[in-house]
C-alpha cells in the first residue's frame, strides 16, 4: 500500500488559504493547448519536462528554475519547457520519503498554486490517492501516470475523466513492455471520445533494455508503434541502460549519456521524440540522482533544434 498524505489540511481548506487568482485558469488552458499541439504526430516542436525527482521545500530554486523554463519557452518557439514537480512519488520501499505531499502538504499546495499563477508550467505525477487529482489537477499543465502504477485501471480512468483539457502521459512499467501503457492511452482517448487533449506514451525503458544498444532498439520500436508520439525519460530505465559501469544503476552520468544518445539517434535517423523528461535541478535530491539543470535545458534545446530540422 502506497503511503498516503496526511488527512489534514483538506483540499477545501487549502483552496481557501491559497485561492486561484482571476485569469489564472485561462492562462493554464492556453498552456495546456500549446502542450497538446506539441504532442501531435506532425509537430516540429519539442515538449521538455525538466525538474527534480520529487518536489522539495526548496522554494527559491523551484521559482528560479520554473521561471527559467518559462523564459526558454518564450525565446524558443519550437520548445515548450515544463517544470517537473512530483508532489508525491511511489517508492519500492515504504520507508522511503514519498515527497512533499506526505510531509508538508500545505507547502506543496502553496508552491503549486503560486507556480501555476506565475508560469503555468507545472507537470505532476498523479498517484493512486484520489486526492492527488482533486488537489493538484487544476494547477497542472501536464499530468503523468508513473511506471509503478501501470496496473492501476482506476487511475487511468480518473485521469481520462477528470478534465479533458489536461494532457496525460502514460509511463510504461519497469519491465520495459509498452503494451499496457498503449492500452491505457487507448482507454483514455476512448473515454474522452476524441474531445480535448490526447494521451501519450512516456517511454522509460526497463528490464528489456539494459544496455545502450538494446535501449535504442526498444526506443525505435516504441517510436514506430506511436508514430513518434512519445516522450523519452532520460532518467530511470534510460539512465540505467546507459550506466557507465554497465551495472544497470542510476547515476548522473547515465542520465547524461541517455540524453546524448537520444540526440544522436535523432540526428542519425531523424526519429526524434515528441518530448523528453529529465530529472535535473540545482536543489539537493533526497532520492534519485539528478543531472545539472543547465545541461538538461541545453540538451532539450539541442534536440528541439534537430527535431525542427528533420520535421520541416
């Protein structure tokens, strides 16, 4: 059983403490519409989701990094950069820290509201606790279902029905098989009946891709299966497959190598993804290793430039 957030304060109480500002919802809808357009089959742009493994209490860093991504999105019309801000993270071990939602839910909510008002570029993993959608959905530009929740049909249905304007990414399971994730995507699009934002595959790699060579094979298969409508996770299975020691472990070096490999594949084959995910921040990560924020943003800009050249 995944760790649940403290019952108090309730979402209603939090909303009274931190109300939505006039005009903020319209700004959020415009951002969601832009993200949705970038996730289409024939988009020449790139969606980049960059930020820490899980949201911490580093408010100044969150503000600075999310604003830098918003500025990059303004300066580069072929790039939309969102801030990766999981307020809750599923963990293999119950005793591990599950994110700011479990230790300081008021702060997690306040940060989400403030960033939604200021930049409307927050991307959030939604867990099996039904409060995650009701509490954070209205402040989220893109939501995703994590690899550890790939066997949760109720979560898939909730993501589909909560708000059809909310773009949704479905990450494949830890074994690397993308088939259940593709089934989830089909379910979401069926429930939405072609109205609103579509769902997209978040390719993380996995146990069927433990080396750079096998990872590339699985990536190209996923690219073909989705007609290029997929996001590539440079962390997790991607970084493990690119572990410089060949031990299938997590490391900063592995994530950077996965980034470089994705860029190289796009240059060599023209098969660029619709977007990327990177665990990157200048904040200290209490969980998984994170790559330097500047390096992740530079990699996303480089890939966006390549994608534009091979798509146009």
